[in-house]
C-alpha cells in the first residue's frame, strides 16, 4: 500500500481513538483508572520511539540542523499547552474552579489541537521515511489518543460546556490529527523538516505531559508500566530484525 494512503487510514484510526476517549467522559461507561495505564504505557513507548527511532533518523536526514528543529518542535507544544493554556493538565481534570471561565477551557482545546495536528504530521512523516518507522510512530501516537480525548472532554465539562460540546471537542482533536496527516501528504518533500519537528513534539508529550501524570500516582505499578512501554519498542525492533 502507498505510504500516503496507509498514513491517511491510520490517521483516521488515531482520530477515532480521540473521539472514543471523549465518549468515555460523556457516556461515563468506562473504568477511568484503566486510562492511567494507557498513559504510562504510552509515555514509555513514546520516549523510546523518540530517542531510538525519530532522533537518529532525523539526524540522518538533516544532519546537525535536525537538532534545532527537534528543539523547535518541543517548544511549539510547550508554548501552546503551557503558555497559551497555563492551567493545562493531561490527566483527568478535577479542579473545576480553575476552569470556571469558559475561555480557559477553549485555550486548552486550542493547545491540544496544535498537539494533535503534529501527531498527524508524525504519522505521515514516519511512513514517508519507512513502513517500519511509520508503524512505530503510529503505535506511539495511538497509545495516548484515548487519554487525549478523555482529557479534552473533561476540561470542557469542567469549564461549564455541555456534554455535546465536550464530545465535539474530542471530534475536533481527531480532525486535527487527520489534518496533520493530509498536510504532510501535500508537503511530502519536506519530510526532513516534519520528522525532527515531530520528534520534538513526541519528546515533549512523553516527558512533560505523560510522565508527570505517572509520577503523581503512588506506588510502583504505573512506573513499571512505563518500562513495559520502553520494552515493547525494543521487542518490536528485535522481531522485525529477526525476520
């Protein structure tokens, strides 16, 4: 299958996970504690993917200038999530007083839209380099998509929005993911820029969004799941090279 078509299909799959995450909050028919394990597994897998796959490949494509683009990707998400949206938390939002003004919920939504747009960029960039890298990036992105939709719906409800608007926010995240894939499909010749930017975004999401949520939980269970996520990448890598 052509890498662009495959990335679009998987972009749709990732978008559906965003929407499903929002439905969890709206319908209240899911054990929310299980989402913490998605976050921990995703954190480990994304960190391993960024440092073992995305960063080295980016350096091969652009040389030392890739390091600057990786930093730019990291800072883009920091700006939109924690400068534009200073009250952002990735996990379930329980401090409703922080979101008593609707514009705060919208600022968080805007930050997450930028984030998910780069999720799509990452998926398409990976497949433009190789099928192996594309699948690894897709798995890394998919693992945090459900908690992502869960988060935006929680924040919208906490800021006083209706359940339909909360679910609609998760749909918007899915649309932004697909938009990222389509943007990279159009500008596929610029993959040497898209991949290092995606690497920086991946590092930020894993280290600054997901890991703090893991570290807030008492005990060692979630911490061990992070290592499981790292091990999953290396296991996949070994299976591919064996065959």
